[in-house]
C-alpha cells in the first residue's frame, strides 16, 4: 500500500468526526486523540518489529515481550485497585498465560522459534489476558456488591472465606470466559478474524490462514481460563483479614 | 454465669466511632433484648459477638474465653446469628437448611431438615420449594431454622420479626422462648418492638449513639429514671 493510499483511509476518520460535530456528540477530541495515538503507536511498533526481526537477537525479543507484559499489567490493574497487591497477581496471570501458550507452541514445534511468530502470538495472548483480567475484576466487584449479604451469611454460619466467596468467584470467572467462548461459536460465520483476514489480504493461502487462526483461538481459550482463574484465586484472600472478616 | 462479656469495648471504622466503651455481660441461658434508636450500634455489637467484626479496643470473652482465642469458624458455629435481611442462597429450602452442615463438609438428612422446619412451624413440603419464592415470614423462619442447625449455645437475632405480621411475630416469639427453654440457649435479640423487648427479654440493654445507656431487667423500660430512655420509650428518639 502506498502512503497516498493510506492517507486516503483518513476519510474513515473524517466521517465520524463530522457526525460527532453535527450531532454534538462531543467526541471530536477523542477521535483526534485515538487517530493520532493509533497511528504513532502502530508505526512505532512497525519500526521496532522490523528492527527486532532483523537483529535476530533473543534479548530484543524478550525485552519486547516483557514490555508488553508490563504495559498490559499496568493497564489492567486500574480496574483492580480495590484489591491489595493486584498488580503482581495480574502480572503472574499474564506471565503464566505466556509461558503455557509459548511452552506448548514452541515445545511441540507447532510454530518456529523466531520473533516473527513469538512476538505477534505473545501480543495476542497478553492482550487477551489483559482484557480477560479486566472483565473478571469488573464482574467480581459487581458480584460482591450485589451479593455482599450472601458472603456475610456464609461467614456468620461458620464458613471460611473461600467458602463464603466461592459462588461470586466462580460466577465472575465464568462470566469473564463467556465472551471468548461465544465469539468462537460464530467465528467465520459472522466475521472473519483480524489475523486471518490480514494474512489473506497479504496473499497467504486461506487454508494456511485458517490453520493459524485455529491455533490462536484454541490458545485464547486457555488464555481466558488461566488468566481469570489465577487473578481470581490469588486475589480473593486479600478481601479478608486473618480473623476471616471482610475488609471494610 | 455470663455467656458473653464486654469490657470497655469500642469499635470505629476510619473516623467514625460506632461503639464507645461498652461494658456489660449477657447471662447464660437467658434472653437479652437489645433496644435503641436506629444507628445506635446494635447490629455492630452483634457482629462483634460472633467475630464478623473485631473491636478497635477493649476485650470480649465468649464462654469465659477471650474471643480472639477462638478459631473464627468455631466461634461463629458457637455464636449463631440470624441476619435481619434473612438472605437465602439460590436453591431450595433444603439447600439453605443444609448450608451450615455443608460448610463443615457434613450432610443434613431429609428427616432432620423436616424436623427443623417443624420447629419453626413450617410444613415439611416446603423443603423442595425454591427459597426465592418464599414469603417474607417464611424466609425469616427458614433463616432461623438454618441458624439452629448448628445447635449454637448462643444465638444472635437481628430484628428477625420486623417484616412479619402480628400473628407470625407472636409465633416466632413463642418459638424463640421454646428454644431458650428446651436447649438453654442464650439469646441476644435486637428488636424495635419495645413491648416485645419487655415480654420476651429477661434482660434488656438500651443503646444510644454507640453507648450502652442502661442494662438490667426488661422492666427497666418502664421503671427507668433515665430521661433519654424515657424519651425513647415515649417514641421521641426512635
């Protein structure tokens, strides 16, 4: 694609900008910031990836994946400030997802151990683990707010913190996994996934593109289950003190 | 002998002082009613008794043992509590009655569950009914039965008759008196109904603004010389 052609795609930014102004939506500034940020961030990543791929150095690759983990953790923790030590718990979940998925993919030689495969797949797994962690934290908070009397009831009857919060925890884990599972049920019927579309547009064989997409969606299932489970089971204890009382 | 003793107990959350220097005891095997205006700290005091909260200062003893020497789960089985809202877990009435046993990894037989329902004057056929479909009065009775399953020697009741009509209220009062007589259970009962406080309670604590104003035989509500309590009894400070 030429830069002239790319510039012409700004028409797609201009349309919502005009609509926002005409309808007094007040989103012009946000649209401008979103466009500017996505352009700068993606171009920067493009240049960085080019550099990392050419350098063929494991150190740069590890640095890049580490940076992704740090940024994803810092972003997700904003939704979990009400839980003590949540930063490390989210980081642990994301690192676990990364180790499990890359461990299987590289360990069984499913994909080659090169930055061209490791970095994009890591990006998808880490990004998804971040979103799942945020979904879990939002839902867990809502469950606790709505069903605080149930937690108190179970404690008052002699239940342990784990017993008292079990239902809310399981419901939040389940709720955070459902979007991943549901989106996979209609994949290919309603929309073609971004990665697969990108490969096909880039000239790849559709069957080959589908195979890689299947690899990703299967890995995303593990990603969803592992990240919400780890964040959930490591964080619920911080809601209680050593006398098995809910922190107020 | 006292079942629970408070010695200079205070409780604060952040900057809010909810209880101040409470000293007194609840006699074993007796019914003590707890009265006072809303926000007097009555529910907070109950939660301190079964360890859902811990005092900021002062000491509480339960059955002559400092409260913090109990394992929290054992304490809460010893000092049972029926909550004001009578919350139910999703499932049937049987699921709710099983809950205390399930938390101890035990089971409750259908026969035992039926017996607990009969004790609170509910038909055995209710066992298979969904708890969410219960009426306010039925909910409250199931909540009491569920608390009784642990056979706690001390029972805390937080306004358990506030949502009931006069007949249902009277039945619950009779039930609690029966439990007190039959099992020698120590009962601490928060109520807004002063007539109930006097007829049911052997003793009464009057609380206001987080302080214990007066404690003694329930007749104190009629005989007190304390002007604050007199105003409260007249309905001027509820």
